[in-house]
C-alpha cells in the first residue's frame, strides 16, 4: 500500500494533510533581531523567501527546527514539527522578553495540504490564476494565491524531495481546497498519501527529523547541518558552546546507509551499528525506499568510519545485515526534481 502511494506520487501527483504543523507569526519592530539571536542560520533577506533554521540549546545541541518565511520587513511566518508544537512555542516565548516583538499562535487556525509530484505544477495551475513556473515562483519562495475561492499562502517546499508546494490556508477552507484539487486532478492521477509514505520518501533524501537525526545530544555539525549554521553572523543561543564543542572534536557523524538483504523488516531507529563486532553507532531512522528499491537507514557512527563505501553491519530484530554507507541524499542528490 505504501509502495503504491510512493509510486503514484513520484510518477504523477499526491496530496497529504499536514495541518498538524506548529505554526506561528513573529512580528514587530525588533522581530528580526529577536529571531537572529534565536536561530543559527541567516534569516531570509527578501520578502517571500524561505530559510531552514535551527535553534540550539545553551550547550550547542539542536533544540528546534523552523522553516522561516519573511512576510514583510517586520513579519515572519514560522513552521515546525507538529509533535513539538508546545516545546517549540514555549522555547520561543521563553526567550521573548521584548515588548517590540509579537507572537501569534496560528497552529489551530491554519491548515496545510502538501501537493507533490511531477504533475503538481500542472494541477495547481488548473486551480489558480497565479503563475507557478520557475521565474515567477522559484524553489524556496512563498506567495499569497487563491485556489478556487480560497486564500492560500503557498510555499514551494516539501519533505518528500519532489516538485511541490505546501498550501497553508484558513482551516475553514480546507474541504473546499481539497475538493478543488481532487476534481481538477482526476486525469492526472492525484491520490492522497500518508505519513508512512512520507517517511520512505524523506529517508531517500537524507532529510532529518527533530528528535532522531536532530537532537540536543548532537551538535548541528554531527547531524550534517553545516550549511545551515553561520557562526560568524553574530551572537545566537548556543554559539559559544558550539565553538568549544567544535574545538574539542565530535564523536558522531550522520550517514545514510543501504541495508542489504532485508526481507520483511527495515530499520526503525535505535538499531545498533557494528564494525568488526564492536558497536560503532546507532540508527536514528529508516524505511524501505520505494523509489530506489533499497532499504535505507540513517544513523550516527564514529567520524572515522563515516566514509562513502564503508561496510558496516546493523541489527534488525536480532538479525545482522550488511550495510554500506552511501552519498547523502541518494535520490536526486542535485535536487533537480525539486527545482524542476
């Protein structure tokens, strides 16, 4: 069933309800300064652009992951994992001690439908008067559009590694938007897909989850977030501890592995990883990658072993399997599909 959902999405188009995302707006005269101190990445400089940003603990570990979109000079739309809504929003409010910064919780008032697949542009163009080509709607950008009669904040991002958009909308319009998409997408093969399919898709892209690949236990460098960390941008939470950690050296490195000769089970997470009979790491997550036709795992291993082609062994339900470290993002490593 999951394989059929993945196949249809990768060949046609699929839709997923992710309304559970944590959503908020940070605005005000000092909103930019506040967020700059909260996250380790640079904020988007242009209105309508999107950045993936991480907030670190005082000890340099990864506390939260946010998708931040600049709505205007002094307003930012922020999305994070639904399962961490309370944690993330409490974290923001804990550090907000400026009356020139306003927090607005939008989690329950906004819904999200994720439209993805090679035919997603053709479908959304049937439902909206806006233009969705690369010149008018580039990757990692967002715009206010209409779908049918509904106002939608469309973000060209997704967690599955295909051409697509997140459609953020007032929750009362969700049925109208869903019906409009389903009616217009019948001949394009539009079908819903679920979280299990999304997990299969994300591990093929080496996309990280908060609480597994990203954790307060690991530095962002151990989790492969180097390009999202800018230690020279100015002070932010955890910077001093992160610099000391980097000077000391790291004990782990996140890798993507192909697990060989699996039968009826794939890596779920916390599976021990071995080299020459000794435990050298642990899996953080995994699944069968239906687009690649391979069992894929993500895991933390000792840095000296984190080399492409390295042979390791991994335990799945008491059975040992050979595993080989792959290049990061073994599916569409150059993101040609996302940028299509």
